[in-house]
C-alpha cells in the first residue's frame, strides 16, 4: 500500500514542470507531525473506510438517477432527434429490454409523484 507521501511524490514526478524538486525535497520550515499511534491510525482508517463507503453509495445513487433520467429521455426522444426502442436503449446500457422497462416505469412513477410532473407538463405540452 502506498503512503500519501509516495503518492504525492509520484504525482509530482508525473506532472514534471508544475513543481520544482525544491517543492518535494525541502521540508525545512514545515512543522513535522508526530506519528500516529497504532490506535489513532486504526481509528482514522476506520473513519476513512466509512467515508469512502458513504461516497461510493452516493456515486451509485447518482449513477442510478442519471440512468433513469437518460432512459426516460431516450425513450421519449427528449434532447434526441427520435425516441429509442427499449431494445436500443437496453443495448446502449448493457441491460435487457425488461430491465429498461422496469427502470423507465420506476422513473415515471417518481416523476408522477413529484412536482416535476407540472414542470414537464408546462415545458413539453
């Protein structure tokens, strides 16, 4: 496992020209931080894992939301020249036609139960 210091030095080396060697070698004037105890380190890692788990979950939700929106837009030809069939959309997303129908139905139910219905009605009808 790479340390943050090694990762930073590799980043600097990969982006040569943005930093001088003085930036990564000279640590004078920087207050050195006391090393963490093993318990502090484990607690910090535990917190990092929890934060990463939450971030991963948020990205998955965001992707699911994006996918629902895009499927509805594609199925109804919103922001596209023509509407796509469930088969075409399924191939684009790498899922079955039935899965596209399920996602579309769930997205339309969400729209119907929100204030977005009125916004869309005013905009597209």
